[in-house]
C-alpha cells in the first residue's frame, strides 16, 4: 500500500460522544437502533409483504436508510445542528485522490474477473456472465452513488470513526463488516430479491472483506464519504457481471454456495489481508499524531 498514513486526528474523525450516555454507549445505541428499525421494516417483507408493492418498496427503502437515520438522530441529540452539518459535510470532504475513484469503481469488477479466470483454470469451465446491461451500469452507478448516503452516513460516517478510536482502524473495519453483513440477513428471505435463499456465509465473509477495503478508501480521503459511497454503488452494480448466486438457491445457512461465491470471498480476503497489514503497520503513526 502506498497511501500515506494519516491519523484520525488529522482528518478530524474523533467526534465527541454524547454526554447523555456513558462513553462508548453511543456506538452500541447506533447498532441497536439501526438493527431494530431496519429489521422491523425488512421482516414484514420477508414474511409476505410483496417487495414490489408500494408498502414493500416503502419498507425496504426505509430499512435501507436506517443506518443514516439513526446516525443523524444520535448526532442531533448529542451535538445539535452543528453535529448534523459536520456529519453531512463528510460526504464531500477532501482532498479526494484521483486513484481513489479508479479503485472505488473497479475494485469489485476486478475481483470478479480474476475469480472468473481462476474458476476457468481450476474447473475447466467459465462461470455465468451477464453482460446484457453493461451500458446501463455507468449510469446506475452515477445515479445510485448518493443514494448510498442512506447507509454510509451511518456505517462509515458515524460508526467507523468511533470504533476506530476505541480499537484501532483494522479491527474496527473487520467488526463493522461483520455487523454490516449480518444486518442484511432478513433480505435473504425476501422472495423476489437477488439474495433470496442464497448462501449467507460467503456473503458475510465478502461483506467483511469489502468493509476493510472501504475503510481504506475512507482513510485515503481523510474521513470523506464520497469514495465509500461510490464503491458501495459500484459493488452493487458490477457484482453480477460474473454471477455468484445460484439458479437453484441452496438455502440461507447452507454451505453449498457456488464456486464463484467462495472464490470471490477468498480473493476479497487476499486483498483485505494486505490492507489490514498496512493498517496495523501504520497504527503507531496514527496514534502518535493523536497525542
């Protein structure tokens, strides 16, 4: 990794915790309320509200925005309008390195293409490709990037800096990734969703590794959220160019995921381990700059 180490202090990510709750409790409250609100929306859809109905669309959208709605509420309670402005100001905080845009846009696509080549070499056949809507992808990424604020104001804007202050950036990015992946669990029971009855374990492993990569982009833009939002959007819109999901889903807690699902998770972790190594190696510099 060639990114220059930068402490959380130099990007002003050490935000005061609410005086109304004990130290550290703000982050726990964030996860508690985020899961409660999101799952209260997702579970009715999983249990039968049609996902394409007006009510289903409303519930899924509200649930998807739960991380940011909770983050905004907790920030407003603790710091008022000034805290809200600081939280939203992270969306365009800079400087934003040009290579960060390239990494954010191509990271998942590169992983999936390498996984496809490994699949061909290892098993003698290519995995399923879907190139029917390639021309739409750039527009979809551009349109949906700012919609990702619905999650990223919460995950990376609120939770990550607080977790990193307490345990370091590397473990914080891993733990956040696990929670981020588990947060999606009810969607694996939503009929008509692309995750319906797909294997959950490789999804959580991949999400955790992606969280590490997104945290790296977060640090490279000094705590800015534009690159995490862009990468989140690019992942959502490029992951199915090479399909990991199975035509006949194996079941949520089955280990019989597709070879592509396991290969993708493995390659994401190869990259994540390299990033985590950099994070651990540069942690003393970040701690020193905070003194």
